[in-house]
């Protein structure tokens, strides 16, 4: 097969066709490194400092130079002022639970993304937008985790009201994003703990699923890809995500889920990004063992397309271990 561009490679993978090589993402949930790791790699490569794309998170730098150096097939665009805007607007919901019409210039968001997309055209990469802390996590931030989880059982109508407000905002935002011509949206909403969902699957299906379906439908209206991120254990609802139209699931944490079973059951219609285990071998094993374990995962998960190689989460890895992971992916691709 002739060499594909990054965009062609990822698009072919997401259509469950064999690519020229397995696409690579820097991390299974962000295309970013934790700041400490980023600084070490930036200095190792002799790169000059850049401004952070955000502040107050554990990963605040999105550096195109590193993505190019590592042959990353993805680019993610940050929304202009998204975190501050959403926090302020949704903050009104905490006390009033009234219908909110956000004072956001949607056309400005579309124009900003179009400009950023045009800057990436020469590289021909697949570009998606990041839309973080969507419904469940946003409700937890507004109400407090304990109060929010209790409210699902004690005050369900108020939770429905709050989620309706959040969803109305997110639908408008999704339209503004997709009008830019972007390839898709990566929605993030952490529904899982290490060993279980935060709420019972039936509650998730009642409160979250129908609203996520509406957001997915917006992306599909524009012919886009739906990327869904959720940390933790989500096994009980993966079939539901397929049903409502998810195209890609990340970060696929193997210590919380049976990702091989996911591939076997849903691999014909759902793609996976991540799955290289940061909780065990990427963090604690020697490079030789890491290489073998990475190749074992690639063998299963890449069969028939539908897999993007990446660690299962954004944490600080020893540099020798990160290199072993990348080398294993390169060796696997060379032997295809």
C-alpha cells in the first residue's frame, strides 16, 4: 500500500479498513503530555519555550513541534475561551436552574476554528475539536460531587432540568464547531471510576444517554466523527455508545475494562484509541518487556483497522519506557 497522509490514514482506520500503518496519538486522551514530561522532552529536543494553551490543568502545553517530531497523526483544536465561558455561564445554573441563553458569539467560534484549520492544511492531518466536561462532569462541578450523585436519586427532576440547560448550550456549541468544517468533535465526560460507573447504568441511560445522542446527531449532520472520552470502568454502557453513534472511544483503560472483549464484540463498528497500559507495564516494566506487551496489544486491537495506538492515559512515563513504546509501534508497523 502506498504511504497515506495522516488524515487519510486516520480516516481509513475509522472506517475499519487496514491503513498503511497504525495511526499514532501522543496520549490516549489528550494529544498532550503532563507538564513535567513535556518540559523534559522539549529541552531534550532543544526547543524554545512556548505559551501554554491553558492554565491550572496537569497538562497545559500543546506543542506542534513535538507532534511533528513524533509523527503524530492527530491535531486537536482548543475552543476559544471555552473553559472560562462555559464555567461562567453554567455557574448561573447552580442557584437558579433557570433557562440560560448564553451570551456567546457562536459565529466567532466558527471563524476562529476555520482560521486554525486553514493553518493545518499543509500537513493534511485529521483535525478534531476538544469539548471537555460535557454534562455529567459539568453537573458535578456545579453541584459538588456528593450533592450531584445524591440528587440523581433524591431530586431527579432538578437534575433533568440542569442537564437540559447544559445540553441546550452544548448543542449550540456543537453546531458552531461543526460549521467550521472540522472533521469531528471529541466529547469528554468521565462516567467511570476505577472499578465501576459513578451511577447505575440505568440512571446513566435515563439521564445521560438521550442527551448524548442529541449531541452526536449534531456531529453526524455535518458528516463528522464522534470521539468519546471517558476515564475508568464503562463496560456496561459501551453498547449504548455504539447504539447512539460513537465512532471512537478513548482512552480504553485495560485495568478497568476488558478491551479485548470490546474489540471482539464492537470492533466492526467502533474504533478504539489508547489501551497501552500506563497503570502497569508502561510505567513499571523494563523496555524489552514493554515492547512485547505493546506488540501483543497491537496485534489484537489493530486487526481489521479501527485502532489508534496510544497510552491509556496522560501520566508521566520514564523516558526509556516511552521510547520503548514508540519503537514497538514502529517495529510492528514495519513488519505488517
